[in-house]
C-alpha cells in the first residue's frame, strides 16, 4: 500500500510538471502572446514597454520565467497579467462553486444512468428500451451550451421556475444553493446520463447471460436481488474507470461551458475568461489544478476497482 | 447401496415428469430440445440421464427449475413435485422450490460462481433467502457445509473469492451451495465434465456421500456412461430430445435394447481390458434439433434400420420379465440380442452371456 501511494504521488508530480511546461511554452510562442503589449494599453510608448518587461522579468530566458512563475504558483504569489489580481485569491472563492457543481452533477448522472441503463437492459428490444434509447441519444447529441441556453430561456426567463444562473453559498442558504444549482446540474448531467446508460445497458446485457447469474437464479433469489447483487455490481466495474476520468475533469474546472452558461463563476469559467485574454498565470494555475484532480481521481478509481473486483486487489 | 425400484416408492414418486416438451424459437427455426419426456423419480433415487451433447438432457433438467424460461421458449407437459406443478408455476412459486427443494450443480465451476463475492457470502445468501437464520448461524452452516464437501481450513476459506480456488474446489463449493438448504432433489448437470479426470472421481464420491447422508434424490445428467456405472439406480438414455431407453442400471448395462445405447456402451474405455486399435465411436453426428429425421431419430446412424423405423417407436416395455425396462426400437427383442455386438470383452458391456436370465 505504501509503495502504491508513493508511486501515485510521483506519477502525479510528473504529470503536473509536464502539463505546466507545455502550457507555459504554448502561451509563450502564441502570436500576440506578449503580455507586455497588452499590459501597456492601447498606445504604449517604447520606454513604458521596456519598463514593464524589466519589472515582470519578460526579458529573462523562458526557463527562468517558468521557474519563477512556478515558484509563485506554490507560494501563492502568482499575479494575473491582465487584472493584476492574485490568482490564488481569485481562485479560492471559485473552488467551492465548481465542487458543488461537479459533486451534485455526478450524483445525478450516476443515479439516473444506473437506473436507466439497468431498466433499458431488462426491457431490451421492447418499446420502453427503444424509446429511452432515442432519448439517450438525444441527450448525447445536445451540446451543453445549447441546452443550457434553452433551459435558461424557457425554465428561467419565460416560466420563472428557476433562477437564471448565479450561485448562493451553501452555508448562506442551503435551499437557495440547491435551487440555483438544479439547472446547471441537469444540463451538465444530460450528456453523461446518455453515454453512461448506454454503456451500462450493454454491460448488463453481457453480464445477465453469465453462468453465475443463472446460479443466482437457481438459488431462489428474487429477480431484484439477482439484478442488484449479481448483475449490477459486475456491470458497474468498467463504468468506474470512465467515471474517474469524467469526474476528475469536471472537478478540475472542465465544465467550462456549464459554468459560463449559468454564470456560476467557478474555476472553469475563470479559465475560459483567462484564456480569452491570453492571461498565462491563471491558465497555468487552473491547468495544474485540473491535472492534479485527474491524476487523483485515477488513483481513487484504482482503489475503487480493487474494492469492486477482488481479482485486481493489490497484493 | 441397493437398487431402488424406479418410480414405485411406497409414498408415490417424488417427481413425476409427464410428456414434457421444450422448444426454442431461433433464427434457424424451432429447436425442439425436449420432445415428450416422461419419467418418475422416487425419493432417494439416483437417476442418470445420459446422452450426447445436444440431446436435450440439460435443458430438460434445468426446465424442472424454471431456468430455461425465456421469451423465445415454449413449454408443454407437466412436472409434478410433491403435488406442485413446476412447468407452469409462477416465478414466486418456483423461487420457493429452487435450492430449497430442488438444487442444481452446474457443469462449469469456473464460471458458475460470482467472481466478486466471497464464497461464504454466496452460500449464506442462499440460506437466508429460504430460512430466517441470523448471520452468525448461517455462517456456521456455511463453514460446516464446506467442511463436509472436503474444503480444508473451511473456516478461513469461507472468506475466499472463487478465483482463489481450483476448478475441483470450486465444484465442491457448488455442491456445498446446492446442499445448503437440504433439498430433496439434487440435479447434477454434467458435474465432472469440466474437471480433471483425477478430480472427477472425488466429486462423484462427494455427491454419493451427501446423497447417502441426506437421502436426497439425484438426477445426474452426463454424457459419460462410465460416470454413471457405480452411482446410478436407474438410467434414462436421451437422444435428440427423446428418451430412447430407460431401465435399471443392470438392465441398461447388461441387456441394452436400443442400438444407440449399444453405441454409448461401446464407447466406454475399460482399463481392465486390452486396448482396441482405434477408439470406438458411433458413426455420424446427432441430428440438429431444428431439423430431425422423421420416425426414429437415430435411424440415419443406425446399422439395423428397416422399413418400420420410419414410424416413431413408442417408449414401452418390450422385454419379457422386465416391466420397468422401456425402449424405443422396433427391432424384435431376440433379434436385438443377436445383433448387438459391442466388441464383447474388449470395451463396453461384457458379451451376451452377461445378460440376466
């Protein structure tokens, strides 16, 4: 177990290092990527540009700039080029928003996808299966910025059932927190429910023909128990891998579209705004943040995998 | 171990199967897997159902537990267990019968246990489904069962997963599972086919021991007459969905009436006799269950075919003095005794003089 943890931590550091180097280099070679030009305003005079370059260290070799920036990332002194604000201070308030979105949405998509996948598998070939298959495919095909905008317009603006975006902290008012997140959760979950239920459906159909399911029936178990204890558990194992990747991405600020459509002011939206301004420090920070969660969730998946399937248990 | 008279127990048969038909609708047409099978099973009796792959013997056995039910399956006929009808029983009625009254051991122990559940839990789950037993007592019973089927260190192994067991050990677990609710009938569906030859005898020995301890009747489904020889009371030989011959162990082994039975007996290798040049086999292949020959199904492979064989021979008693010996062959009995030659003294049955007087 100790070796497992060490291996994972080393792996995490390598991934974060590689990701940060790549991100830094990409923004350095981008045309129009010179931050001094943007910081100096519309009609900069050369002496001003020169001073900015000297002050911010833009004249240093790239690797020096990289290490300086990375030092600031870890000391919390990183300053945005465009807003001159401290990146960590800015991000700190956004993390709970992104977490709330990610955790709520993943509960929603796992619950609905499991129910839907199991149900369509049991009803395979029947009307209910065909109908829900079409619904799932529609869910997969709808881009979140579009369905999000529709929800905002009809459910929020026209009918007034839900607030049009925004976020209320949980500890201020739990009900308002929930109320404001219902639409973002739904919009983000739709795609995942569609994909996951399709995958689970085919896993269940494979598993249900296994000999041990026949054994379970021969034991006189109720169909419900056969399905939940024997079919579902074995069918969920492959889904866990997928879940780790998707949930890691959303927690790490990957739900850029959802956060932007619903004005959640989360990590993803911050990343989107920073990319638009070619603002390297926040982009770098969010990228490392996201990489951290993806590697972390992959570790969680490995542990979950071992819990679900004893055959892969760590020796 | 004394031979019991088939079906004529003092309290009537435990199980009566009456004209059972099972067919499946497939893309290649209707597959008639079981075609009018009738037999009786007395309490404590061991009935062996013998036949090649695809003769419908496993389907017949699993149908008794409702395990062949599917949207494309059709059933006709009846099966009575202690007065309750099984073929048309509801799922709820069947669930009460499964494992508690009729239990089954499947062919492939490698795939018949849930790979992600501890074996103890798999046994306890079944016990608690049928009896309101506290966890601790159910666990005790599971350990005791595992000990009885010969799992060493059963108390520790009860927490193992199936992948930590060999095939033979897994089949022992399957036997323990099947016996855990003390069923009256144990169906063993080719219990040794997937196992090493050295393990086969041990597994059969376990089944026999448990049968003697618990008095459960056994339906042993197998393609291997050799397996049957020292455990069965009665034998039913199945071919292409029908029983072609049925009788006591002695009748089938020493006075077989159906040419197919001769073929099966001829295919048994005997270590106590000189080895033949070639392994004997029945010529040809069994018919597809979707497209079977008219009349006697064995006709195309039978060296003794004559005009009569185009009609379906009924399963009746044809041998004088053996009212419990049935077969489906039109040949007159004296001709059969004359014609059947299964390399006497080399393989299979001993020559004609072994026939009971």
